C-alpha cells in the first residue's frame, strides 16, 4: 500500500516547549508526502535533487542503503505538497517515509522510534527533536511533556484552521528574541504565571477530554498578542485584533510566527477568507 505521510502542526506549546514546558503536535493530512515513480527518462533534475538528499541520510546506519539507492536510481522518489519553510515538518515527512520503507529494524517503542527518526532528520538540520517525523510516521497526535513523548487520542479539530499570511518567516531569529526576553523579569512573570499554566490547561482539555474551549483560545490569543508582539507582523496584527473584537474567531502562532501560517479557531470557515481546515472532511 502506498501510504501518505502527513504534515505536522504544533497545536499548542510552540514556545513553551523550548523551556521544557508542554506541547501538543498533530498530523495534518491536507498536506502530505508519498512515494511515486518517475518514467525512465522523466525529470533528470529531480533525480539529481533526490540523490543529493540521499547522500547524507544513507550514512545514518539505520537504513538498507543499497536497496534505497537502487530504488531511487530506478525513478522512485517522494512527491510532496508540504510547504517548505512554513513549520509544517516537510523534512520530517520525508524522513518518516524513508524510515517506514527502508529501515533495517523498525522500532516499535515510541521512545526508540523517536530516537531513530531524530537521527535521520539530524542529517538535514544538524539537530532534531524527532517530533516532526514522529508525528508524520505515526499519524497520531503527540504530547511532549518533561522532554518525553506519548501518543494521545485522535482530537476534534473541526473548528481549527490555518491561514497563510503570505509572508516569509525566519524562525531562528525569532527564537533568539524569545530566549533573550526570558531573561527579563517583566516578561518572565506573565510567561510563567499566566501563559504556561494556560497552555498546560488547554493541552489537558484536549488530550484527556477532547475539548478545546473557545474562551481558552481567546485568552491564549490575547496573551500571545501581549507577549509575542515581535512574532506577529503588523498586517497580521490587524486581523488578529479584529477577531478578538468580533468574538467569531481567534488567532495564535503556528510555530515560531513572523509569517507563514497562523492558527485560527473560528465559528465557521468563512470567518476569514482562505482558511484551510486542519482536519480534512
């Protein structure tokens, strides 16, 4: 069976996880990666690109390198519509697909599986948490708590959407800004006493009861507007504050912010033009 490997969205905890707080990541099947086959003389540029990706990943020691290289030389490749640079785990889905098809000894334990997938993705990014490929490989929501991972029940995401700002994002610079702000008392107090407890409460609502309360999303949106002003471009901020005023939708960061996608909790898909459902109907 030619299965697909979904994108990943960090639903809650995109910054709190950096200080060992909780986070909840979910698969998004609107965007996927899957294996496909090129015709014999089709797209030599794509073959060269795939070869470039394979060289580092084949040195991981986790894969049947010979079979992998033979298959890709014969035209097998991974086709994906996951946007690159949007924080949706494009490289994670690639690694999940490769591991699923070519791992010498596939791990079943979630901790070992994360370790293997982290090692594969690190060949792309030097470092990896292993979360992106783990979500894509298992196609399950993953809870990160105290540095450990666990799979949780499927979640009701019917009122959650992505909205594309159309803006470039530079996550490394924004994360650096956040780390500096953590050193300041005027930021640390609301961060530790209001923001982190709210994120953990919302993760608890979702992972144990399957509930995401509208009032909690609105509160989170207000706190992010206060604490993460640098991560919300001015063009997005106008839409963000309008939603809080109307009460029909609320926005939050999706990943580092600064551009790309933003997460929207809305009463209906027409609340903002061009909303993309987090869950496919």
